[in-house]
C-alpha cells in the first residue's frame, strides 16, 4: 500500500524522468509545503518505486525543482521516517553533522555552524523550545509525524531570517496532498540499549481521511516512547593554565613555592588538571507526541489548513560520580616540554604529621590544615520535565488565476521544570595520593586506597545543592504573503509580504544556594545504613584502573537525616556547640528549611523580542534559466528584565575551599536594545542541459543572540583557587554573515544524481560562549557568558550523490547507495586570544562524510550507514578558560525490514552498533578531558498499515 501523503509508490514514466529544462516549479515555500504532482497513467515503460527509492526520489525532486540551494529528507512511508530520530536522518545530508544527548541525536551543525546558528521551523513557523536558547531539540519530536524535512542552504526574502548556517523546515503530513479514503498505520516495537540491558516500549500510530472530492481531510498521529539508557564517563574538569603554588623538596625539606619563585621547576606557564572524576548516568527518557492537521477546500481557489503539534518529553536520571578535586599546592609535580602536568600529588594527613614544620611555616597560606587530598562521592537526581506545542492556521486564496494571497497565524509555547538534587559526601584523606596523566591505557589515574574511599566510616557530609529551575517560552507569529504571476515576460512573479513575531522567554531560579554549604568541610559523620555500595566494575568496559565501587544513596532518607535537628546540632566549621545551635535554628527558620528551594531573583531571565519584517522578491526566467532577487527588512526590539542583587561579602568555607556569597537586596533592572537589518539575496539556476543544472546564490543573513543570553542575570560560585561567575549580556548584537554559494547538479534519473558545491561566508560579530578571566571584588573570576567580537571566514566544498542500480535488472537492481563529503576551512579573528592556542570556530569539523548502501527487493528493505566527522573545537574557552576539542568520531548504523504481507512488516534498527566512544581533549591531545561510552541502541518491532 502506498503512502497517502507522498507518492511513495509512484508510477514513473521513463519519458518524463528528465524534467523540462525550463520548469518553473519551485521548492516548497516555508509555510505551504508543496504536494505531489498527479501520478501519470501507467504505461509499459512505468517502474514502481517504493520505500527507500521513493524517499530518495522525493528528496531529489525537491532539490531539483528548487530555485535556491536546498537538500531534503522524505519519509519512506507514512509514519516511517528513514530513522527513528529526525537528527540522525539529517546527518546523512551533505554538510550536516549532529550532537547527541544520551546517544540520541539532539542538535544539528550545518557547514560547521552549530545549532544556535541554524533556524528550525515546523511547517514554516518557529516552535518554542525548552532549551536555554533558540536551538531546536530534535529529540522532542517523534519521526512518525514527519513527512519531509528540508534544509535551505541559501536564502530567499520570503524565508524567515535567523539561520546563518541553514534554515530547516520540518513538514508534517497534510491529508489533501495524498490519496482519498481512510488509511491507518501502527507500530508496536521496543528499544534496547546495550549498557542498560533493558527493553522499553516504542509505539506509534497514524490515521488519515480525505473525501473523494479532496475538499476535506484530516490526519492524526501519535507516539509513545520510553527509553532507558546509560552514559559512562571518565573526565578531567578542565586544565588550569598559570603558575600555581607547588611543594618541592629542597635540601631534603618540603618547600612551598609560588609561581614567581626562582626555584620554580619550569619556565613559563604550566597546565594542571582541575579534577579527575568517574561517572555513570542512568536515564529514563519518556516522550509522548501528538500531531494533527485538518484541511478544507470549499472552492478550487480557497484552502484552509489548521494544524497542531504537542510534545511531552521527560528525562529522569540518576548520576553516580566519584570526584577527585585537585587543588594547589601541588606536591612534587612533574611537567613535560609543553608544560603539561604528567604527575602530581595531593597532600594527606600522613604528610602533615610527618612534616609539622611545613604546616607551621605556611599555615596562613594553606586550607584544611594543609590537607588537600580529598574524595567526593556525588549522587545526583536530575529531571527534565518539558512540554511544547504549536497551533497554527493558514488560509490560501486565489482571487484570480495569477494572484495568490496567504494569511498564516500561529501560537507556540514550551515549559520546562528541572528538579535536581546534587548531594555530595566525601572525606579528607589520611594518605597522600598521586595523579598520573598516563596511568595506563592512555587514561589518567589516581592512586586511591579503595578500602578507604569506599568505606562509609570515613565519609562525612559536604555540599548539598537542591534546585528546581523553570523555563517558560511563548511566541506568536502572523504572516501575510502575496504572489502575482506575470505572463509573457522575463519577470515571472512578484512576491511581497509582511510579518510580525513576538516571543518571550522567562527563566526562574529556585534553589538553596543560601544554605547549600550547611555541612561543607567534611566534618559531620553520616548515620549508619544511609550508604550502600554500588558496583560499577564494568565502567567503560572495566579494567581501566577505575575504583570498582561507588556509593548508592537513598535520597529521601538522606535528606531526612540532613534536616534532622540533631544532625544540624553537630558542631562543624569551627563553631562551638552554642554557635552551632544558633546556626541550626537559623537554617531551620529558612523557608522550606535548609534543603528547601527559594527563588533566587538574581538568576531571573525575562527577555521579550518583537520582530517586524517586510520583504519583496521577484522571480525571473527564460527558456533555460530561472532566478530570484529581493530583500527582507527586519526591525528587532528586545527588552531584557531581571534583578540586580549585589554581592556584599565573600567568605571562605571553614575547613573547605568552597566560596560562600552574601547578597544585598534585589533591585529590578531592565535594558532595551533595537536594530534594523536589510538582508538582500539573489539566486540563479541555469539548465546547462536537460539533466545538468548550475546554481549560484548571494545573500546576507543574521543570527540573533539566544534569548537567555540576553538576560541581565549574574551568578557566582566556585572555589578559592577558581572563583566563577556567569550570566547574560543584554547588549549583544546579531551575528552577521555575507554568503556566496555555487553548485552543479547532474540528474542521472529520477532517483540518482551527483552534485558538487562550494560556499564562502564572511562573518562579523560572531557570538560565542566564552569563559574569560575577569577581575571582580579583588579576585580573578572565570566568567562564562556569550560575547560578540569575533570575525572571520568559513569556506568549503560539498560533494554528494545517490545512485540506484535499477538498470542492472534482477537481484542486483535492488541495490543502491548514497554518500557525501564536506570540507570546511576557516579563519577567525578574536578580540582576546589565548597565548598558546589559536581557536577556530566552535563546532567546525574540517572533514565530514557519510555513506549508505541499501538493498530493496523481494520484500526486504535494508540499509547500512557510516557517519564520520574529523576533530573539531567544541568551545574555545571552556572549563578554566581553556579549549575543549573532540576527536574524530564515526559510527555504523543499520536498518532492515521485511514485509510479511502487504500489510505487515517486521523491522530492526541499530545505532552505533560498534559501540564507539567519544574522546575529548584540551589545547593538545595529551591533555585528556573526556572518554565517554553511550553504548549501542536497537529498535525493533512490527508495523501494520491498512
């Protein structure tokens, strides 16, 4: 049975497979997806195209007919996108790479530009997101509701601005664009993650109806997925660049040396790790999606469409973490020729006992009586409770044959609550231990005594952070578009339109930051029975010198113990029993107690954005060419509101190096910003032959700062050695780009083509999340926020194609292949540069490629794919203001299905079937940052269609 929304089983006449060179068909506009052409009548030369071939044929036709540079992915069948995750399908498009969350595609990068630089539309409209910024999370939508996804790489005036990398339009099903009658599909399946070794449900269904006259139709889709996954990690939390205090043995005695001491063992700055930790995160990801569309065509010249999408996506997780914080002074460090710490030791109580004079001579420069050897066990309960929706209506009217008027209105919203418990226990250790960068198997190690670090008797209470942050995103859009078609002229049509968009994002912060250090300092013991051993001997495959066990917490019982007045009465942080009793009363008097959450006004982000736009676009054409030229003008008005809560004092936590802040009263503040942009664009398409098309494009585009980056909020934290601050920047300017594109496309058949293209982007006011040293309150803070100031260029070449071996006949005719390769190079100029590292652009891989081999015949549909991208910079100024790079990564996926009957199909999909690991490093590969294992994932089940 064919799909009712696209010609997925299409009778193709071979005489029409090569379209006329002067075709005036256009790519689907952002708000009105184009429907399929009428099926030609069968003839002796007709070939039935189904499944994968139908998807590739539809995508090739969109690309060929477009008057701009565009790539597309189409559904294989109704309710069946090529992959179970939309982003994982898009990575098979030339120039597209993805970022994953829990091993599942979440964000896309296009031509080296990350998710914040790509506009994602749903049916031509912006959909609110629960993310901090504008970047769209593809994991919130089920692929069964998607009919096609188009990626526009060159711009036209009628297309919404905002995507310097690309504009992505996700198109859901439209009932009047398919067959009449009633149709239904259902999927009953499961998901198996190899690390969790658990099966969870994956269900979906689609219903549609269109009357015989095609004047009324409705389509409904729904899905339910619950996935249980696991992420295993070993990581270093950044490298500190400088000349920190160290302890060296001089004349047989331990001696404390500052960075300016002439006896310092190395010239120039050194790089030491901030911490080394082992971590296992186990998640349960539950997604419920509904979508629907109603179309009414009361007359041939009038069409009304109402559609909507709802998504509920909850992620609940438990993270167990063993963290070793490495703090100065470092004992007996060794460095290589690059200044990288190859080994260093943390001072335990044994060292202090053996060297009492060292403590006496340096007491005012040391914390914890000189002991910096410690272990932290973290139990983190995290949740992402989100929902999002979009509702829209579209009226398309032709008052005359050559005039089209369209009115589109939509409303969208998203909500997110993030309840989180971050519970830390630990101990100041009785022994001195050593960190080694290469402790075996290319990974860093620490010489722990496992009998001590996992003994509940040694553990003490420490930091207890509780929060419940919320995010609310609301938006509305109104578009009025007109099109006037001209006969017998080189001018083919004129399009004009206006739009108004309003969006507001509000983030509110609720936490116990005013009492999270109630027990800091590793002094208060833990009641027997609250801690249980947790075996993770198989972490990262096992055998990597990782401590074999961690601790399991009963979070509810643990919090009850923390809130118990008798626990609060135990003296700590140098207080007398009387002082501790007063402190306990102060904590209990807080709203919700010391571990309840209270709104922290300094974390409020309230940003409203209003966009008023107008455009004109003129289409031209001749016997072998078409083109368009026009301009889009947009006025942006931004109001950022929040609260200023001044820091009145900063204190060192007794017995620990955590900083505690006291704040003054909150004062409401707001900042306004506005600017106007005129964005010209031009595209030309020339039919060199009936099957060879040349294209060129020019445009100017912008990407606005993400809404939460525009906040007036400021947050403070960190430790004595590394004070930290973060927040918004309400005066950010949009990131601007001038773009040049050229492409050549050879269409071999309706399915097969080969394309090559080049692009060049001239960038200014680049937006980038940076961590920079900033002096505040007499201290140097590592300040993290988005900043302007970078300029440069990005240029590249894209080669792609797909080929079906239909002409071979027989068994071999079932085979086909697709593939692409992208090369990108860049230059970047920053206002502030790192002395020892030249940063390019975040997220840009110089090389990326993917290829697929498929077979489709005799009821079997199979595809195996490999996706790869080379090393790339994730962030120029990440933890400790140092770079974070990710090593090249490639993974194999496969998809196989078999038609048991014309109505029933069984399927199996595999993702990352060779279980590749993610590897990250700092300025050089020797400076290890992360090794992460997300395992392989398998989807399986049965599909039915009626």
